[in-house]
C-alpha cells in the first residue's frame, strides 16, 4: 500500500462519507469507520473484510481518494467483497477440511480452518454501519452479512479497461451489499428512538447505493435478488418512505434495470432521481470471433514518450473494446416518486452525474473512443457538459483527449480542465483548475495551476474568472461564502503543503497564506475546518459568532499529534488574526475521543458557540468505539450506541505505544500488544510476530514523530496479525520503518540499509523488554510489507526465525516505470531497482518464508507472477518456502474460505517455524556477518547475480526480467 501524502487540513472540505477507504468511491473522503454521514452521496456497500495492518486509528486513515494511486490500492469503485466477520452460517460447495496437520496432508487438499480461538474472532457477527439524515434527526443502521462464500467470487467477470464487471447484473464484480435497513429517530434528549425496519423488500434482497433524498424524507437504493440458478440478478431502483419504512420499486416497469458500471443514480430534487439504466434496445453481448481479424498491433512511430505503471485488466483488442461499450453504455432516465418516467439524453458511457446545489443543472461526464490498450478507462477521452435537470443540453465544458502520456513523476496531472465541481456556497457556479506546466511536474513554471470560476449558463461575452494562481499543485477548496474560501496546494517532492485564504467574490481579492508547513510534520497540523450544511444541501465552512468579539471564527478539528500520542481537539480559530482557543480536547488519560461531525447546522447564518452540538466517538484500549452527542455550553455527552464488544475473549489484551531509537539516531515507535493476563516475570518471553509496512520521509525529525494514540481500541480485522494474541503471541504492530532521503538524496538509494537498521532496533527493543524470545521472532507484511519481509529475510537473517509475505512484489525490474513512492524509472535508477529487489537476493534467503497471493490480484505492481517467480527462485536455491495461491482472490482477500485458509497457513507456519523453533540463531548471526548480509553497514550493497553457482544468466522466460537485466547479471 502506498503511503499517500495526506493534506490533513482540508480533509473535511466536502460532504463526508465515513466509510472504509476501499469502498466509498464517489465520496471525496473516507474513514475506516463504522459510521457514515451522507447527503447526496450514496452508501455503496458494507466495508471490505480485509485488514492489511492491525489496530490503526479509524480517523488516521482519512485521505483524499483522488490521491490514491498505490501499490496496495486495487479494486474498483465499489470493489471487493463483503465486509465484517462471519456468524459461521456461510455455506459453500468448496471443500473445508479439518485442522489436523502432518507432513503428508498439507499439499493438494481443500480449504483448511484455523484453530477455534482464531476462528471465533473472525466469525463474530459484524456491527452495522450508521448513516445520518441530511437534517441530523434520523440515523440508519445498515445491516451487514458475514463473509461471503468463495462461490460468489467464482462468478464470471469481465476484465476491461482496468475494471472488473459482473456482466449478469451489469455492475462492478464482487460487489458487497447490505441485508437490511433500520431507521432510528434521534430524540430531543439525544437518545435513540426504537428501530423501524425498512419493509416490503423481496426475500434475499441485496441492497446497495443507499442515498438520502435532499429533504431527508425518502431513501433510494438498489435491490438485486439472485436467480434460481444462483446467478446474479440485475439491479433495480427502490425507494423507501423514511416515516413509515415502506419500500417499493421506483419504476413500475420491471424491465428497467440499473447500469452501475460507473454511476448509478442521483437525486436531482426532492422527488426525482436521474438513473443510469441498461438501454432497452441492447441485445446480446458481442461474441468473441473464433478467427482473429488480424494481428494485435501497437505503434509509437511518432516517438512519443509514454511511461505507465503496470496497470492490469486493460483492453487487449477490438473485441474487448466492443464488450466494454456493451456493458458501460447507459441510457439516463428521470424517474419520479409519482411514477413519471422520462428518457434523458442519448445512450453514452456516463461516468459522473453531479447536480448543482440549486438542482437546476447537472454536470455530466462521459468517456468515449479512441480507447487505449496501455492505460485504464480513467484516462480515456473525456467530455464534461452542463445540462438542465429536466434534460436540456446547455454547453460542453471540455473534450479531453486520451491521456496516455501523463508523466510518472509525482504531482503530474492530465492536461486541460480538471477538478470540475460546483461551488458549494453558490446555487450554480462552476469551479475548475487548469495546469500551466502541461501536466508535467518536472517542468518549472509559475504559476503551475490556475483556478477558474464561471456560471453554469454564462452570457455569450462572459469569460471565466481567475479565482487564484498557485505555484504548487492544486489540492482542493473549502468554500464558505463570498468573503471566505480556503485553497490548498501541495508538492510531494518537498512534502510542502499550503493553505490560502481568499475572498472569492471580492474584486480586491488579496490572497494570503494561512498555513505553510510540511505534510510530514504531524505535530504542526492545525486541523481541518468543520463543515455545516447549507439550505441547499451542500457543505461549507461553519462560521461562528462569539459574544463581544469581532472576527471571522471557524472550528478546526485536529488529530492533535504529540510525542505522547494523538490528543484530538477542537479549536475556535480566528481566520483574520490567527489566534485560537482550544474549546475541547480528548481525555488523554484513559480514552481516545474524536469529533466526527458538526451536528448543529440546521439554521442559516453564523453558529452560536453556546449552541454547538457534535457527534463524537469514544474508545479505550479495552472498550470498543461508541458514539455520543456532545452539547454546549455544558459539554454534556450522551451515548447513542451500545455496540457489544466484538471479541470479548481479547477484551483484556495489553497494549502499549513504545518508543526506541535506531542506531543512526532516528526515533522509532511501535504498538506492542500482549495477550490477556500475560505477566513477563511469571510467564517469560513469548513468540513474537512483527507486522509492518515501510514509509518514506524527507526528514529524520518527521520520521520520528508519534502517530496514533495509546488509548485507541484494538481493531482486529479478519486477516489481522492481532489474531495471534489468542494464540499467546506478542505482537509488535506497525513498528515504524522510515526510509529517509533528506535534501536531494532519494530515500530508496539506502533502502536496505535503513530497513535493516529499523528492524534491528525493533527486535532489540522487544527482547530487552523480556516479552519476546530472541529465537522466536517472526516478521510479516502485506503488499509493500511483503516486499519488506522478503528483504529482511535476505539481508537480516539473524533477526527472524521465519517470515510471512502476502500479495507482494519482489522483482522491481517488473515495475520499470516506478513503484510505491519511487518515481524514477529502472533506467534512471538501475542500481536502486536491483538492490531493492529481494528476487535478486533469493540465494541469501535461508529462513522459512510463506508466500500468499490472490490469483486474481489486479493491483498495479503486485501481479501474481511476482510470487510465482520468486518462489521458483527460492526453490531453485533450496530455500524452505511455501507458496499459497488463492483462487479468485484479488489483492486483499474476501471469501470466508480463503480468509480461514490464510489464517490456517499462517498459524501452521508460526507454530512450526516460530513457536517450536529451537535453532541457535547465534550461528545465523555469525554466518550473516561473514556473508555481509546482516550488518547495516554492508546492507544495500547487494550486487546482481551474487548468488547461484552457474555462469548463465536466467532469461526473461524464466524469471520475468526485462532484457536490460541480462547486462546486470
């Protein structure tokens, strides 16, 4: 997973969808959190089940979705399968065998089950998702199912243009769903009224894309029901009356189905939806020709420079193009609650529908040919146009050409208009940005981006107005009113982030910098402006009035990072003077509290500080997250949820945030978890599992800052390393592995050296504390963490007894145009690519390594071939290794059978090669020093081809090298 730089200050600049990251594609921001505040944005599906890192704060994971281009960011708009645990009721035709293990029974058998103490935690019933109405007076409890069976993932899917489509129901494949909707009234005393179940749905209804109407009186959602043969049914639009809970189909015609490949439906007013439907005239899908029309040809005779990362599931030929058109083409239809149905426009591939705040206009995006065989559909030619909400075409804003040539350098963007949105503080005013550097971050130019505004339907002579000019890359706007907006810009290479104050409608607009800081410096994060709902249903910065004070006051909601951990806060901040008053902060002694949203936003005008109302969350090391209403002036908190503990058997686990130092002086942190009732003095050291993920930094000081809180609840996902607390392991979760490149130095040029030094410091710390047995320390990780694991076993074998690497990439010559935070090409940084690749050092890996990979991994960079060929390289050198390929699974694992089997494989590996390890690691230390593998001062000096006895280099057919690799070996 790429460690995406987060512009923390503007994270709340648009309507919130507090859903897991991998899920809420249409919402601009998301949190790994069991709660959702939505307006026009819809609740696609429950959170996914995968958990790549243990016990991270739900609020720390807030990122701008447009910034996610990551090694661990696979999946589609609604990607993945169902979330939550399982109640054990999932049935499947797949074979599940007993947990008994012997040498002759671990190959060629069906799915296995982990020990009961792990299985029971994963099978815990999932908690519901919460969603607040636009006026904050009602709450939905969205019911979720257990983990899906593998049979659901095995359903046919089309892999086209970088997305995966379920052709049977004409939506993204592997899409999860809700099983029911409960409606609660939020009473005047802040308690919850009794639940009212949405009723009238067909048996077995699978619910997706839940959306509140602008007035909060109705819900819209899609419903599908499986066919008798088990195949997926098509999606239909349903609506429910919030007061009665009665649900019914929107269309009386049962043959009108939703096309949810890209968009699905949006409210254009309180009673009408604009729906993406499957064209009624559409016939059968095109048939793949038995005889090809000719060879597949790609050409670059114009000598264009086109560099692209290793995107997957791309179009391959004319048949794929036709199939993409078939499934993605939509007919828009207006459907009203009174039964009126009216066609809107002509069939096209509609990718975005965005009504204006006054619901008079709608911004519509489409993609069209010519398509590409080397980039996904997000870079296809794109038109953006303005229509009226009753179906009248107004004007075309842009027709962007195919964007195959976006440079790989960070902060490079598409040419032409981008980030086209409505001003949240105006009825129907557009705002967009245009690059001045041709989209190439390597070009030095000032300004780099220009922000424009214009009315939706301008006069013939009306030209776009320049709102602001930026020297860094545009990062968004938080609107307030005519006199105030905050504009954000950032630059990754410098880790620079700026916030500008502008007066949007002032002719004497004199912008000034409000904050200018390093995006890595979490201690200096001032917080994000809190938003309030407007009468138009949009969200703008909330202004406050304070008795006997003049000024422009806003609320800043911050994570409050400190050397003692995060202490979230709310500051009353004067935009004009920069002065601030801390009006609330979390109780740092026992609990971790955080403000989720501003609830007192029903009235127009500035808010009164004495009438503030917030939604907050509260948790501790041993108490799971609950939600509260917090009211001023007395700051009285009323609990509104009483969720049961998801895994009471681990309720008394021990958690501590620890700090220690790397030998080069860099401060490191980690979270140490110990089993319930463990006493190191009485019980002695435990087997230990270290699970982590490296991150890049430009500054040693920033790398050493503490992130997270010691009082956060330990969230345990279905594949979390914390599950082994139930098996009496010590778990060192998320020890920082900073890869630092200060000044002009590139971090990855000393990757191995810094990786080993960080791991040595972590291992020394747990041994020094007496909680980890020095011969029984395992290391593991997912995606880039798997890459880390393989490198540590190659270059620091004296530290670990075994490793577990899930869904990783191990040969960087197979990702020649950049990976993770590396934006140099293989040909620009050949030595770095080679030295970082554990594939090159396969001959040095002597400790047991378990490789696990989804057979259908579509994440850029982590092709299943990476694990397959790494395993062959290890096996070719006699390494103790095991490769597990999970049928139908992608980058993260979803089905109950797969997840249980992954846990069984991991538990078997840890029991056999960690808990039961009796080897003398002292011999490994001596040997590693002799070979120059283990010490940090020799790390990072791996030379290609240093292992293996032969003189002939392996060719591309053997190991997947690019031809340039031959000269390196």
